[in-house]
C-alpha cells in the first residue's frame, strides 16, 4: 500500500501538536492508510519542539525538523516537502483548521490518478470585515496576474511524489506555495472543506504581516505592479503634452500668469507617482538581490524521528 506523508508547519503550537498527530493517526488508521508525519518547528518560542521530540519517541510515525529561528510558513512547508519520504505528501496546519477527515478523500482521489488535490475552502471561516476585504483584493490581483482562481484556495493540499520532486527543484527563494502547486501543472482536482475553528491559541498573522505577505507574494508571482507604473507614466505623459501645449499657447497670447493651483497639484501628483514607482522598482530590485545572494531558505538546527535522517 502506498505511503502518505503529512507535513505540518508549526509556530508556537505546543498545545496542538499532540492532538493533531493523534487525530491524523485515528483517521488514517481506520482506513489502513500507511503514513508518517513531518512536523516543522518554525523557530517556536514555546515548547513546541519539546512536544515534537517527546512524541517522536513515543510514536514511530512522528518525525520533526527544527529551524534555527522563525523563517516563515512558506519556508517551513518547503523544508517539510524536502524531508517527506511518502509517495504522496499532504500539507496541513497544526491548528486543526484543516479537518483531517478530508485526508481520506484526498488519498482516494490520488489513488484514482490525480496528482494534485487542492483543498478548497467552502467558506472563509470567521474573519473580520477588513481581513475579508484585504484578502479579496489580494486574491483579485494574484488571480489576474496568474490566471489562477485563488479566492478559496488554501495551503491544504495533497501532491504526488512527482509534483513534490518538481517543486523542490525550483530554485527561487521566495515561493508562494498556494499558487505554485497549480503553476507546476499536472493532473489536478479539488475537494471542498469547511474551515474549522482554531483548536487552540490564536492566528499568527497580524495585519501588518498580512500586508507584507500580500506584497511579497504578488511581487514574487507577477510583474503587474511594474506595468501599472509604466501605465501611469504613459497617462502622465499625455497630460504633460496637453498642459504644455496650453502653456505655450497662453504664453503666445500673453495670458501666461495664474494657474498656481495647477502647478501645485501637478507637482504633488507627479512627485507621488514618481516616489511610488521608485518604491515598486526598488522592491523588485531588493528581491533580485535576495535571490542572487543564494542564501538557504531555512537553517535546520535539530531533527527528531527516523525518517528525518538524510
Ligand atoms: N506557521 C508557521 N510559521 C509562521 C506562522 C505560522 O509555521 O511564521 C504555521 C502555524 O503554526 C500553523 C499554520 O502555519 O500551523 C497556519 O498558521 P495560522 O493558523 O496562524 O494562520 P491562519 O490559519 O490564521 O491563516
Ligand atoms: Mg490557522
């Protein structure tokens, strides 16, 4: 029978580790699906790593890798994919917001020959209005840039070994996992799931970290912001021509004075657009800089369990 690896990124999840492992064990054991779990401790400040170590000694299916510091969820997922040994790999959250029962549906679809099985949120769960609005515009930009409908997508997905091997070969440092699984292609399908309440603790995302996440992922997946800048440039160029012609005309007919408001407004608008454009271009350059440094995506300080020995 084919083996499933479950990759779980965990940041300050000490209370959830045991519970999530047990629930997965219960669900998959009932169906006799052979599996193992790879926890990736993303530099937690609580005793998440101690929990993982303890569990890995008790249960042979539990493995763990520990980052030297917090590298972010995307890096944790990536490390998990690199360490996972299964014929198929599922990524899910530690907080049980992704219901483990769905794993069986995913596994069966995989047996039918699908290579990527996306978990689609049937509703977006309980989120604040501002979060919903932000998420909506973020996914709109991403969707138009990538041609992939992402509004209900999540990091909860199953991938075949082939797909995993393709993804871990990709050289970029900043990977937007949610979009990359559809970017690589392969035979894909999806299953719907209801987002559950967080099992314990609270979400690790602050408003600022979400904004950063959005900007980072939009720029790592598309150059649309730079094209918008070019568009603005073209529009302003036409305005400049019109106003320039008018100014020359006024000079010739001798009514050149006045128009102070126009000057101030133009100065402000052009100044703002220039600064914004420089900012966007600068952001892309800083990303190029980060990529060319070729630093590792993460640093592992410790591992636990049999399957994580390389
Ligand atoms: N997570 C992580 N590193 C981080 C932040 C989060 O590995 O820097 C993990 C976290 O432990 C959880 C998953 O990513 O397993 C989703 O995080 P969270 O529940 O905070 O996000 P939300 O469900 O609110 O999107
Ligand atoms: Mg969560």
